[in-house]
C-alpha cells in the first residue's frame, strides 16, 4: 500500500512510500482511510518540535476517517463497511484523563493515518455522523473534540452565555459552531479584514480585528459591558494567554490548547487571582465526549468548515499551507 512518510524531520522530507499493508490483531480494525485533516500538532511532529525522539521513518497525521475493511477475530463493535472516524487519545474512554490512558495517541505514539490503510484498536474509533462525508469527518478528532470538551464539558456553556473565539483555524471555528448550537453569543477575533465577513456569515455576532485592537481584551470588555465573556479557547499560547485571561469574567474559563506563539505561559497572576479565572490545559477529549459531540453534529447538521482539499501526493503542499496560516478552517488530504 501507499503511505506518506518522513525519514528525516522537516516538511520537505515528506515523501510517498510503498509499505506493507498492516494486518489487524484479534481486537483490531483495518480501516481504509479516505481522508485525513491536518493540525498544527502534525506540523510540529514532522518538524521535530513536538516529539524530537520520534522513531523514523514515520507516517504522520492524527486525524482521519474512512471505512472498515476488515476486523479481528474478537472484534464485536464493528463490521466491514462501517464508516468510522479515528479517536486521538485512544484509551481515554470516559471521565477524566490519566497518565495511564494518556499514553496512546494516534499519529504520535502509534503510526499516523496518512496512508491507504491503518490498523486501529476497536475502542479507538467512533461512527462517522450520517450527515458528514469522510472529508468532513476527518476534521473532528482533535480540533472538533477539543473545542467540545472545552466549551461543553469544562465550561458548561449554556444559552445566553458569551464565548470568545480566537482566529480562524479549525478549533476556533468549531468553537464558534458549538457555541452557537448551545445558544451562546459569540465574539470572534481575526487579523484579516477579508475574514471578518466570513466569520459573520458563519454566525459570529461581533468580530474584532486584533491588528486594529492589539489589546483586544479591552474591546471584548467593551462589547460585554465591562463584564467579559464566560469562556474562551486560547490557541496561540505565549503571546495571547494574558489577553485571554483578561477577556473573561469572574470565574471565567480559559482553555489553553495551542502553542503557535510559544510554549511558555507568562501569566499575570494578579488578573488570574483577582477574577478567579480558571485556566485549563487541554489536548483532547474522551471517547464518550466524542460520541456526544458526533451526536450533536448529526442532530444540528453542523458542517465542519473545510478550506482546501489536497490530493494524496501533495502532502508537502498541504503541510506548508497550514503553516502559512492563510487557511479559514481545516485543511484536508484526500487519500485515493
């Protein structure tokens, strides 16, 4: 079968390879991958930033969707022909995560999904929502589920709450869609005038251009009569975490999920302590939450925002496009 692999770190080292088709063990499922979507995690992995001790050669990409091609002799949850989507933190089934359940991560501590076929444990898959194609479903496992976990499981967003979304990457747009489905008012940020109207078309009630308002938390405060929002998802890390903390109200919630601007968080403790703000690090969600998320996707007919679909042999171009930051929503590679 064909797979995209890298023998040395760096996007330019991604190349098409011919590898042996994996065979499922008794409790495993062989999945014919139809599409994968890219996260900054995948970029950091390929560039040697996220896991510099990664054994090479390696096949990248954590998120994907496809069709069950074969099942192991003891598998009871799946049958050939089922449409499935991968689960990132494989053994995190329900409740809080733990050191034990946090170990196995698709595409990081297990082979990635950028190949024609992959083997997954039967417990590391969910049914693809009926209203989504595999291209659309491939965007759900990290960006979608982490936003659901942050806003629904952690922040308990309800109708009438106010949510701040930051930028136009996959997680931020999922956060916008999830917040709207929950009945919340959404304030969005972007640095691109061209993306302001797109965010409004997607449902954002107000949009702040953070290049016009470098201290954008002050504009958030103005739009909320000085109170701040109930929750926000910080996607950039070092450069934005204090703005995020200052943008939420008393007992507000900040999910820290990204490190685009750096991995150190220089927190202003006075702002944090004075307003009783909760900052929560997140890198995934449980299988139970994933099932609830996909149910909401189907019930509300939520369609993930897909910016561009690249062909299988254009993996380098897809990775570089994500790194450019010019996309609006998710970047997908179709595997065919």
